[in-house]
């Protein structure tokens, strides 16, 4: 039996509302104890539906609800985390160093869009060579479909995906297949529908504001319990769901003036939990600041987060291969900028940003490659385009192969986005399922206005509320067996296998990365100790002279010629070789 409790420090009266199946509900008075915590006098069995009512008002879900079978406005359900029959007792975890990540969205990864359906595709990921999946947020959000970044019941895996046991089955199956699990979590804001936290306590504060409105209260009155709420949630995913790591969304929006920043506190407690469960646990931060403080150790004045997404790397590769220069892409372009990203992940390290009209970032000197996660595609860079078009719609097959070669030979931690490995043609568009008509209209109109400001025709922006927007974003797994997708998949498998076979390619030490460029000719050569990666983005052949014929480890184009000590690359090709 589990005894319900809830933090409601300003309430005068709180009742536990218990579901009686088909007969309705009944209310039981709760007692206020120390610190504003209200506790019930009775225990509830697993599966029991319940909620809390403040001051005689309507029932609200438990802010720490482990399950919301009927969505964000329904009753919570008791979950016994000890009852799940885990089979991963021998799992010893994974290390980020040397790993290849794979970002996926549960709802669009398979036609069924569930945790259990995702299990059926794990064999594909094993054959591809993936070390860990990075799952987009699964915390309960409004409706049946969405990206997950507007979650409101942060402790409850989404009911449409399969709920708590469904997510546990996925993690258990991943571990059985030798694949780790990273979960994307959002602590910088909550969604607009079903967010009842402000009724319960000072979870938000107008002392700070973010792009989503009032900031989460991490440093004001009552913030101790709010911080505990955040950290307990993070620890739950790692402990009760056996996740191996967490990706923290937009940490620059976690505004905290405390002496100990919430990220430092979180990193400390995650390391403590890792010692207890005897397997490595890690944190990945997303930030647009290019600030090494997030990933530096505490002894160097940092927060101790393990690694960070490096969007600069994506932008540099994307602009070099597509020629796009709109929006923030105006800060990038050309092989010289690409070379800087290939060396140190961040292009902006205190240098001038034309797009921002100011200097941006700070030097990453002293950080090795394991401190950065890089990608050629991710949910943001695809889904935040007006039509959600992937690289496969923006690049030739030859340039898709070049992007893959650069990604899989990086000294950083490479991450693929679902379907990238076969050049999926299905878009990944922004979709929602809000039941409030006014909110649905606001999201729809806001999306179109946002892209109109960037010069897009608003009529080309898909309606996020249209179920067809969600459906067309689902992967088409039949593409794997058709040309040219099957050949691109073979290329990715070859590259990832080569990365695993040759330690030079996963070596994270920055001093073992040298990049030589010819901006005018449009080519570059990346030296990774005894291995060189040559890329020709120019319009003429690229010729490399050597004393003897190099060993070709992988070539993106059958037209690449090797004769004695000469290697000739046609335009839009890449070769990975070992000089003689």
C-alpha cells in the first residue's frame, strides 16, 4: 500500500479524491504536516485512481503522478515500481566516450507509435551499430500526439505510448540488446494544457522570465521543494526506469541565482545514484550559450554536466552542404568555418556573430571531444523548419554520404536522428493534439506567424493540430529495401563499424585532430592520427599526392581513383584512408 502526499504550502484544506471505479469518487480529508506537506491517513493499492482537491475545488492530478491513464486532466494511478519484472540485472551501463547515439520520437518511430512497437525495431539499431537511443520526452502531455516538450505530468510516461510498464519494457529490451537509453527531459517550462502546479505551490516565479513566460522557481521563496521536485524526477528516470542518462532541454532557461546552481546539485546527486546502482549515469545539456561552464568539472568552476549538444557543428555542416544562409545560418558557410567546427565543435568561442549582432560564446579550450554531442540532423533542426524537411530533401545522395562521413569520424559523440541512416523521405513536422479550441488556434496561428517572419509562405506551414501532420511524420520502414535508401544504409553501417574498429576515429583528444582546407577549391582533409578523411565540396577534381598508395578504408563514390601515391576525388565525394 502507498500513502498519498502532496506539497501545497498555502492551502487551508486538501482532500484526497479516490476513484471508485464505475461508481464515481469519494473524498478523504488530509492532514497538513511540516513544510506544507499534506498526507492521507489511508494507503492505496497499485492501480487505484486518485487526485487531490484544494479548498473544495475540482480534483487535480498528483504533481508527482506516476501514471495518467486518461491524460493530463484525468485521475492519477498508483504505480508500484518494485513490481516490474526487470531482466537487466547484468546490465553494467554504457560510457558516452566512443558511443554513437540515435535520437527517436516514440510516436513516429513506428506505425503503431508505442514503446512496445519500438522494441520490434531494436534489431535494426543493433545491426546499424548504435550504442544508445536518445528518446524524445515521454512525460504526459496534452492529447495523444506531440513532440513531448509540453509535458505537464513529469513523473508519468505518456499513456498513448504505453504508460509506465511500456517504457520499462522498452528500456529492458534495449539493455538486453546491448543498447543504452537516454531520456530527454524538460525542466525549464511546462506545457500550456493540464499544468496545475501553480494551484499547488510556488513552482513558478516572476522574478525571472523565459521564452515560455514565468521561470521555474529555482531560487526564490519555496524553491527548496521545487528544486527537490526537479531532482527527484531526474533520479526517478534513472533509478526506477533504469535509464542510463538524461538529455536536459534548454538548460540556459533554468534561471538560478542560488549559490549552488540546480545543474550542479543535479550532477552531484546523479553521480551519487550512479555509485549506488553501480553503473555509469550521465547528463547531456542543451544550451545555446556555448558556455563551457556547463560541462566543466566542479573543481574548475563548472556544473559537472557530462556533455552538451553542439548546434554549431550541425550549422556548419548544414550550410556547407546545402548553401542555406537564412536566419541563424547566416553566421556559417564555407569550408573554413566547417573546419573550425570539425576541430572544436563550437564555431562561436567569443567571436563576432552577425546574426546576434554581438560576440557569442566562450573558448572550449581544455575540453575533449566527449564533452560535445554533434549531429547532422535532429528534431529541432528538422522539425523547426516550416515543412519539417530532412537533409534528404535538401542534399543530394552524394552530400548525404559526405555528411555521414564527417559525423562518423568526429572526435565528438555522434548522434543520428531516426531514419537518417537510410535517407528517410518522410518529414518530421511539428504536431500537437490540444483539445482546447482556443489553445489549438493559438498554436496554429503562432506557428504560421513565426515562419512568416522568416519569409515562409504561411500557407506552406502544416497545421500542427491536423492528425495528417503527425501521420506523415511517421517513418516509412519499407524505404530500407529500396534504392537509394538501402545503399545509404550500407554506407552508414560501414562508417559506424569503421569507427568501432579504428581507435583513431573515436579518439576524443583535440590535439589529435588537424584540419587542412582550401577555401577556394572547396576541399578539406581531416587528420585523425594515422587516418585521413578527405572531402571534396568543390566543382573540380581534388588530387592528393603521397609517397605511396594509401589504404582506402571507405569511399563514398566508386569514381574515386587511387593510382600509386595519387588519390583523385571527384566533386561531392569523401574518402577515409590510411596513408602508406
